């Protein structure tokens, strides 16, 4: 029967192995954290992209609305000018003419 003796190097070896496995576990934990955060970051990025696209579309619609308002303003102004001209013309026509 062979007896194994614990040499002074053996505890050191176990400490080195323990340190390596801890380091390895930390790397694994770090990977787990990355595996957890990557989907969250992707979700947030996707949300902000959709939000900015929605804002862009909203601004385009508002710009189109402002263009239509401006065109409407110009048309109403022209209509009022024509009505005023017509009123002036009728007023002149109805005035008695002095010869």
C-alpha cells in the first residue's frame, strides 16, 4: 500500500488551480452578464430607433400640414382681394356719373 504524503507544493498547486477556476468563473460570470445585457441593449436601441422614426414621420406630417395651411391662406387672401376689387367696381358702377 502506497501512502500519499501532502507535500508543501500541493496546497500551492491547489491554490493556483482555485485561482484559475475563480478567474474562469469570473469570465463566465462576465459572459453571463454580457449575455444578459446584450438583449436589453438591443431592445433599448430598437425602441429608440422606432421612436425617432415615429418622430420623423410626425414632423413630415406636420410640415405637410403647414404647407397646406399656407396654401389655404394664400387662396383665401386672393379670394378676399378679388371680392374687395369686385366691391370697388360695383361701388364705382353705382355712383352717379357727373359729366
